[in-house]
């Protein structure tokens, strides 16, 4: 471990902080491995209900580490199979909030987009500038950005290298909340605490069902939702939530 990722657990929230400030948190292979290890450990830990990924005020992440890729051949990239790493992040079951300030570019923007919510500081800049390097996004940027903001705006970001300000990203539907640069981390934690109070299994199944909306047809998605909805009646949290409502008291959810 090289401290490329700093971790802590606070109020049922697992926080992973990207920590390569000298290179604006460029996503080296080592950093990605450490990040995945941290996320998978939070996902296994019953104490953790929500995950926050953040960077510094200056940069969430300025992309994959260009130095790692500059001399790579097709075979190097193919054999590294970096996409497998990203699938591990996609498979995390607990909700992940990206707390973003400053540069959020290339693989950094793809990392924010693989999260479930994005809280952005007013200074955040979102972009997929890979085109300037002779490549295109390779970790979901062409797909997730297009689904989030639509084809016509995504084309400008991906083909012309346009950066979106936090407010533009919010207006376009990429960002959950925009706050001042002093507050972006605190706001992300407030949102995380709101979710951490809710029944953990229903929260995870809700994440899964919303994510399916981007992958399935409407009919298949409705069918999927119906099945997982029924499954929640097997949880103690459903009994507790409805009993607490009837008894006019706050529910105590245990994640069982
Ligand atoms: N990689 C490595 N180093 C980086 C970096 C990056 N992406 N971004 C910044 N740095 C380093 C700079 O080289 C500089 O280092 P020193 O020169 O001080 O040693 C330091 O961070 C500070 O950067 P600047 O001096 O450039 O700072 P400025 O404020 O002037 O400019 C900037 C900030 C963010 C506009 C600029 O640094 C910049 O344009 N950075 C590159 C942004 C970029 O092109 N990002 C996309 C990278 S490509 C894949 C999945 C994903 C990907 C690939 C494959 N697979 C699944 C296969 C992703 C690809 C990418 O993200």
C-alpha cells in the first residue's frame, strides 16, 4: 500500500480520498488497485452503509495517468484489461457518492459517473479531454455521459474537449447538487448521512433497480423492479418500518 487512497469510516460512511495531489490525483494502476480494495472492503463491512469518494479542492482526478499510457501498444492495453477494474467498481452494492471539486477529467469524470450521485463544488470542471491525446474515453465516458446529458451535449464534450462548469453539469443532469467549494465535502457527507439512516438492504436494492433503468427496456425494468420489491417483504426492516409508522415513532433499521 502506498497511501494513494486514504480511508476512514465515520457515522456508517466509508470515505475513500484520492491522494496523489502532485499530479492532480491522476489515476495510476496502483491508485486504482488501492481504490478497488477500499471499496470492496467497505462493501463487505456491515458497519458501512454508504460510500463517499473524494479528492482535493483542486482536483477530484485529472484522468488516467498519461505517463502510464504514453508508450503503450495495443497489446499492452489489451492484456492489462483495465476495464475489469472498472467493472469491480460498478459491482459495489452500497451507494457511492462522488464529492467533486476542481478538475474532474477523463478517467476522473468516468470515476465520478460510475458513482451513484455527484455532489459538486462550484469550482468543479467536468470533461472528457481524451480527444486531445488522440484517443476517446475508455471507461464508460461515451456511454454514461451520453445517457446523463444526451447525445448533442455529449458530442461537444467528447469530440471538442469542452469542459462543463458545475452549473452546466447540474443543468444538464450530470450532477446531484452544486454547493460552494468550502462545502462540497460537508454536503456530500450530509447526503450520505441521510441515506445511512435508511434501511440498508432497501437502499442497496433501490440502487440496483435504478441502475437497471439504464440497462433494461421499460418492460424488463418494471418486471425487475416488481420482483425485487416483493423480496423486501422478507426483511425485518420492512416489518420495523411499517410498525414504526403505525406506532408514530422513528424506525430503527438494522439491515436485516
Ligand atoms: N496524468 C498524469 N499527470 C497529470 C495528469 C494526468 N492525467 N493531469 C495532470 N498531471 C500532472 C501534470 O503533468 C503536472 O505534473 P508536473 O509537470 O508538475 O510534474 C501536475 O499534474 C499539475 O498539472 P498542470 O501543471 O498541468 O496543472 P494546470 O493547472 O496547468 O492544468 C489540467 C491542469 C488538468 C488542465 C492539465 O493538467 C491537464 O490537461 N491534464 C490532463 C487532463 C487529461 O487529458 N485527462 C485525460 C487523461 S486520459 C481505460 C480507462 C480510462 C482511461 C483510459 C483507459 N481503460 C479501461 C483501458 C482514461 C484515460 C484518461 O483519463
